């Protein structure tokens, strides 16, 4: 073992105590297993939810000319909205 690993193990024994270390390691192993299981389930869900091939985009049709609107000056104003200047 390298020196830093020895220091790390001794520090863990001092902080947590020798009786708690196996329990902590067991819990970390269970958590890692559940995490990996969740990742696999997420990948399966993504594959089943995603369509096999996205539909191809239709080529854009030629733009139709906009409908010609009469200029504002030529449009008649409603009778009740007339203002005097």
C-alpha cells in the first residue's frame, strides 16, 4: 500500500471507529448497486420512450404571396370613432 492510503485508513478508523467501518462499507456497496440498477432502468425507459426513427421533415413549400391588404388611408373608419382635428 502507498503511504497516503495507510494514512487514510488510520484516519477513518480514528474518526468512525473500527466497529462502524464494515457497516459503512456495506451500506456504500448497497447504495452503489442501487445506483447502477437505477441507471440501467433509466436507459431502458429512454430507449422504449424514444421513437425508432424520427419522421423526416417535409421540404418547405413555396411561400404563397401574402394577401394584399388595403393601405390604412383607404380603409373606411367606423362612424363612431371619427375624431376632429
